C-alpha cells in the first residue's frame, strides 16, 4: 500500500525528527511504500521561530547561546544544515506543499494517509491548521492516526469543536497518552488506543493500515 505521512518533520528538534524517521521506517518494515509529506505549514514554521526567540529571551538559555556563539559562531548554521541533510538522506520526502490546496494534489499518489506521532493535534501549536488532522483527505482514502498527541490535558469548547469533526472521520485512531484517549472519547465518542512512541516500537502490528 502507498502511504503518505504528515507530522512535524521539519522542526529542528531531535525528538520530532527521530519520530518522523521511526514511523516512516516502521511502515516500510510492514511492506508499505511510504513517503513523508514535505508540508511546510506557515503556522508551524512561525511557531519554531517564536520558540527560538523565547529560548533566547530566557536569561539562562540566552547565556548558554551567547557562550556557544562566541566560541563557535557557525554552530547554528551547522546544526541547521545537519537537520536538512538528515531529512534529505533518511526520509523519503514528497515535493513541498505550502497549504491544504497544494496537499490535495498528492491524493492520487497514496492509498492511505497517516498523521503522527508528536503533538500534531495540539491546538496551541497548529492554531487552526487542520492539515495535521488530514482534513484534505476525502473519505474514499484510508485515514490513520498513529500515536497522535494533543499536548494538553483538556480542550476548550472551541478547540473541541474545531478538532472533533476531523478526528471522528478517521478509520483508525491511536494516541500517545492516556489523556489523549480520554479526549478522543469525550469529543468523538470513539475509542483511541494509547500506543508506543514510534521510536520505541517493538510490536509493528500496533500500526493498523
């Protein structure tokens, strides 16, 4: 089966990138032809820039960053290049997409779509970008969530109303935490199994396609 995966693969964060790599490889180990959608969400890209600013504004982090820059001015650029090289060498990426309309252009390339892992349903991160709930995928295609996380203990009424119509349409739901299972049941009435982070996968049968 041809499978397209969407997650935060472009974040310059070791955990996010390793999860993307692990999930893609787990799916390939099951015999699927798998690619990671190179989705460049404006919301997530801006969130990363903001995160870096907040880290630098923290006195402790700012001091460490200043010392690193003084001793190795090229470190940030080198780190960025290493992340880019890892994505290019280790992930099977599609062409780049900037919005949901562009993502619809890949529908004929895949039989099923998977979102996860990481906090792909965190309303404070995606800020209304429903691509991470596979909103661009029609009901004629199989939709799977693997170890998706909300990243919060509870949703507000507005957040639940935003997410529930999309999450309820999945063919198979699994989440990363018990709190995620509870949230899914509260907003959709459906069960969602709590499963391992893809970097810790031992039983590949946990992924249902």
